[in-house]
C-alpha cells in the first residue's frame, strides 16, 4: 500500500514539475523587461508577427534600460 502511494506521489510531482517548466520560461523571459515599454510606446499594436518587436525597434531610443539590455542579450544569443 505504501509503495503504491509513493509511486502516485512521485508521478504527480513529475507532472507538476513538467507543467511549471513549460510555463515559467514564457512568463520570465527576457521580454518581461519590455512589457511596460510595449504598453507605453506601442498601444494598440497587435501581438504576433513581430509587430511589437518592430515597434520597440522604432522607439529604440525611448525604451527602458532593462528592455534595451534584454534585446541586446537576445541579439547576442542569436549571433552565436
């Protein structure tokens, strides 16, 4: 009986960790630093198709330091 409960608890733990691993990177990605900038500089620009990124590029002199660093980090990773 104890072994069965241990197996079930282990499977539930693995399932929960898998779910968190798939959700957390999206929520804490580099562009989390650009969210406020996108809302401020690009109101009404629909998401998808690179439109937000394009808008932020158009306003590159107005983005926050955190957003600018996040964009530089992504560019550096792509260049590797």
